[in-house]
C-alpha cells in the first residue's frame, strides 16, 4: 500500500518518522525487546544517578541500537517487495544489516557493563 501524498512540511515529516518507529515496535519482535530494555536502562541510570558523560554513552548506545534495528527493518521491507529472482542477489544485504544490529548490540552491552557494572559494584 503506497503512502498517500502529503505536503513535505516539518510536521508531516515528523509524523512519518513517528509512524515508522511505531511500525518497528508493532511488527519487529527484536524492537519490542529493545525498547523496554532501553527504558529499563534509563530507569536504572536515574536510580544510580549517572554522571553526564555516562548518560551520553548510554543515550548514544540506545540510539545506535534502535537506529540500526530500524534501518534493518527498512531493508527487510524493501527486500520483501522484490521479485523472487532479484532477492537472491540482494540477500547479502539482509545479512549485513542484521550484522550491523549485532555489532551495535554488542557495543551497547559492553558500554552498559562498564557503566552500570561500576555503579552496581559500589552498592
């Protein structure tokens, strides 16, 4: 189903971006895991009273993982719209995008262990 044509105002661009985020949350199991995990990290950070630089690292990590997941979802959506014979040539794109999500996730987990581990070990 094609998107209806709307004027490209900032408000419409913002609305389309939110629609994309909600699509990811509704249709991607990993996104439904990542958003509550990110929320838990933010709540834990508030409880542990993270320093400003720690908030920067946590926020960037969360943003990186969610962005990678949304880009992966967009690539999957394009892939599934391709004809069958074209898919085999583009299949590595799916693997590469999934790999990007994995790399972002590993980096975020590592940063989380370093930052939250330090605070939790002092409790």
